[in-house]
C-alpha cells in the first residue's frame, strides 16, 4: 500500500516520529543512528531547502555528519512533507524539528545548538548550495586539525545562481560587499562573519549565543561575530556556498528599511568597530540633514530604475540604506 502513496505522503509515513521537545516542537527522524563528526544545522522558514539538501546528500563526507533542519514555524503541511522527504535521503542521522510558531533566526540557531549532539556545528542557511563536492570534506578536515575551539567561516558566492532582472541589484550588491575572499575577510575577522555558511565549535556557541533581541533581518551575524572575535580565534577559509535566495529590488529595500533598529543595537554594542564603517559615517551625516526623507525617496527611486547603470543603482541603494539607518540613530 505504501508504494502507491504520493512521495510527499510516503515521506511522512516513513519518517519516524520522535515526539515533542520541551519547547513543543515536533520531531521526525530518518531512523539512521551512529556517531558523527559534525552536525549540519539548517534553520528554515517557509523554505523547503530543496537545492541545499539535494546537494548535501551527494557530497563526500555526508555519511560522517548529522543533519538537523529546524523549521521555524512555517505552519505549512506541504513544506513539512517536503522536508521529511529530504531527511530520508540523507546518508547519516537526520532529524526535522518543526516549531509551533516563528521566533526568528537567532532563536532558531540557538535551538539547533541545543538539539545538536556533536562538538562541531556547521550552520547553513536554507537558501545556500555548496559550491564544490569536497565542501564537507574541507570542514571535516578543519574540525579535525583545529588545536582549540574556533570559528571557521567559509564565505559565499553566486556561482550556482542566475540573477534575473528582478534580482540583478541584489546580485551586484552581494558581489561588491559579501562575496569576499578569505584573505580580505581575515583583516576584519569579526565583521565578516556570515552565518549562512560557518563551522563553529560548541564551546563558542555556548559562551557566545545569538542574541534573540535582534528581530527580523540584519546585523545579528555581525554582532555575534564581533563578540566572538573578542574571545576566540576566527579562521577564515575559502570554502564557499552559493546564496541562491537573491531578493527582488522591493524585497531587498524592504529589508534595509526595516533593519535600522538592528543596526542601532549592534552599534551600541560595538561602537569602535562600526563607527569606522562607511555605512555609519554616511548614516551619521544624514541624521543631521533636514531633507533626509526626500533624499531617501530619491535614492530609492534611482536604485529601482533598471535602465540605469548598475554602479549608479548600487550607489542609490547604499544611500537609501544609510538614510534609512539615519532614522534609527
């Protein structure tokens, strides 16, 4: 009878219910047991993570890892079925944890830490895809050779993504500011911690947890990285994964417009590091300009004009972001 079920329903019937956690989260398992060298932890929200999970099962070293997916309250039965199907394909132990309600990325990562059983944790966002087949092998080697607890950011790229007209601005912004080689990132090790692709030891995560006070999108990564840099070594390497989830112009600008309070929170904690950035300097100057709202509207208009040269659009985006952050200073 099971053979005649649709794949999504069969996944739910084949996955093994583990029960509820003390946080009221549902847990499904693929039934595989055994020790692992590291835990791959994926926070997800309204995302089936298809590209990431399909890629992971083919990578060398996957059988030495545990996979944990934390669905942060998507509340969608179809997504649950798709994620259940994915964990059944993973060669090592795998679990799907489904939260009853959304609580944000920092909370999701802290819960993944609590549920992981290995010393080394590999955090990957749901919209990432490893660039190379030896991606996990590099991290397994880094964990084995590390003389002490450390943070190992691998960086990210746009290798496997194909920007459209709607996402061209975000792609250009990422290439200019975020797709950065390890040598450059190492010059400011705490500020260039992107938690979309990092290996980190449990001792660090327990000593420096993600701050649940950051809400929505933005700056929790920078805050966390700067706090870690004060206490532990950060070893940047070139082991990138592609960010597949490029935003449209409207979505990107909405994120920037809403992340001002997070920027202010990070700035309060790390004034020395963030006051040296061009973003702060621009936002600080704009905070003293009476016509800031008009400038914000004009720069946002320029950023959305797809017929303008991309460099001019990027300049408009930076000015728009600075003007938005000026409102929070």
